[in-house]
């Protein structure tokens, strides 16, 4: 092994560790902004998917998220009412004939799932 390679490797590891610590600090400081950003993005996607001039790709993606996570809207089904949109059928179980706010999924909302995915990615970075 070259005598100069070992010190360079140590410097590389120190720089890498400093970057990881910086990422942890930034993730901690801006964690609330990440959740707010996710919530706002989902609200915009709801209007884009279910509003006038609906975008089918956005609708498919949002439908898949809501059906897989069994949740509805950014926070809950009332998000659709606030946006003057009807609660989509994907927000309810198959046994419900008419999907409304009171029959929609009230489990953890998409934003929380997005936050959990962000946390999972941060924890994977720390390994």
C-alpha cells in the first residue's frame, strides 16, 4: 500500500463524517418544513387530480397512495371539502356505496406517511 494513501483515506472518512453530521443537523432543523411542504404538495395534487381539467397521471398516483395507505387527503377527507372537491371513491372501503367525509378513511394521513418515508431515508443515511 502506498504510504500516502492511508492519510488520504483518513481525511476522506473525516470529511464524510462531517457531511453526515451536517445532514442530520439540517434534517432536524428543517423537519417541520418538510412536513408542511409534503402537505401542500398533496393538496395541490388533489386539485390537479380531481379539479376541473383533471390530470389522469396525478389522479392515478394519488389514488394509489390513498388506497395503499388507506387514508384520504393531506390531513383527512375534509381537505376535499375545503378544496370544493368531492371525496373520491378511493378514500373509502369497497363496502361503502357513496364515499363522503364521514365514510372515508380516517387513518393516518398521506403527509404522515411522507414524513415516515423521509425519516426512514434519514435513518438509512445514518447506517
